C-alpha cells in the first residue's frame, strides 16, 4: 500500500483527492491537513464521505513527523514553495498549485504576482501531463500538476503543433465552472454573483498561458487566450480557432487525433458533440473538431477538479509508484 498524505484537504481539489483515494485499491490515506478544520472529522466537512473516511484533519505543522510515501500539496498558490525546503528529498511530492509549473522565475512572478521563493527546487519538478511527458514523470519524484485550462489547451493543440498544421495565431475561448475558484467565496465567485452570470476575466494574461507556452511552440503560433466565468459548478469547455496551412479533407482531423491519442484511456474523441455533461466527475478529456476549408475549430472538455486537478494528480502518482495508470480512476463520468 502507498502511504498518502494530503496537505490542504479542505479545499475542493483536496476533497476530490480524498474521495478518489478512499477507493483506490493501493492507497492508504494516512494524513490530511486543514488549517481551518484541524481536529475535526473529515466526514464532517465532506458528508458524502461518511462510511468511507474515518480520520480527522491534522495541523500542517505535524507534517515533518509523518511517515509517508507520497504527499499531495493541494494548497493555494505560494504555499508549496514555503513548505518544500523542509520535506524529505526521497518523499514523492505532487503539487497541485502553480508554484513549480513555470521554469523561469521571472515569468512566474509576472503571471502570479509574487516571487518564486524556492527557485533552487524548480528544476527538481517535472510538468505532470502524462499524455505528453509520461516517461519523464515515471522517472521523477516531484511533479508540478498542470492547470486545468493548460491541460485542456495543450492536449487540444499538441498534435496540430507537432505536425505543423497551424498557420498564424490560435484564438482560445475557454469557459469554466465556479469550483475552479476554490472554496472561499470572493466578490466574483460567490453564488449570488455567479449563479446567473457570464463574464470574462484575465484577458490575454491568465497564468496558465505561461504553462502552455512551455510545452507548445507559441512563439511561432501565438495564443490569443480568453477565459470566461459561467454559472456551472464543474467543467471546462475550451474552443480553439485557427487557420491551417491547407484545406482539410473530411475525417482528417479525427485521424490525426487518433494517431496521437488512440492508446490514451483518458482521452476520447467526441466528434462534433463535446459536452461538459459527459466528462463531469471523471478523469477524461473529450476532444472534438469541425472544419470549413482551411479553418478549424478544436474543442476540449474536462472536469476541472478531476483531469484538471485531483484526478490527474493521482494519474501521476500511479505512474511514479509503478501502478497501472488508470488505477482508482477507471470509472465513467456521471450523467445527468
């Protein structure tokens, strides 16, 4: 059994980690922290886990005394970099925040608004997108789990960029549910503001663009990137608009994505019918496309708390620990 710790178990991503790992056949939940709920039963915060999890939230300060194999850091941005220097070097660390996703400290500060306080540790982290970097993840012990928008866009554009099909910029229009903003309500995230609303935020400068640029050749084909808040709880729907270097034949886009992702359990082809409803509560990315002559639209949908956060983190854990990659995640999304 893999002995698991979760720092930040009271946030939405932490809650999803607990829910998934409670039924993982090779995971033993040994330690879960919450600054706000220290000492309280985990099931008191997550009634959906009654009968599945019987432990209590610990203090984050108790971490150095804990014997673990894998530690998930499900903390707000800026906290993992403070904790990492006091962690054992042989401990597997999977960070769900943005602290170690960006290799350039200056670029990190530009996008996140505060300095990288542990730049000496940045090179020890591998970017954790299994479908692109699986072999590197297997050999690593520290993983920077990708952002939800970055996961959706990289997987949508990777085959096109690799094959050189794209001509000029790509326009990205991506919409997200409210759970991506975290548990704490803010001026633009609490229910009365968001429940019947639809609005843009962070035009051109969303922090996930820096991740995407590290993986894709966006210097040659820049992204015009815009995120929108929707009245959903879960889900990301990303649309990618572009001109290609030539007209496409029917089914040519489908064949391209099949050649790259046919063996990927968590990537499915949805044709012209992608729908957030069909990825909710699962670790899947549904891709689809439509074209008109040399113009192409590629869609990607995912659950921002699963493939966009906790599910992908467990996928990375499985790879590092030598377990089947789909273990604990091979359940279908829910519907309706």
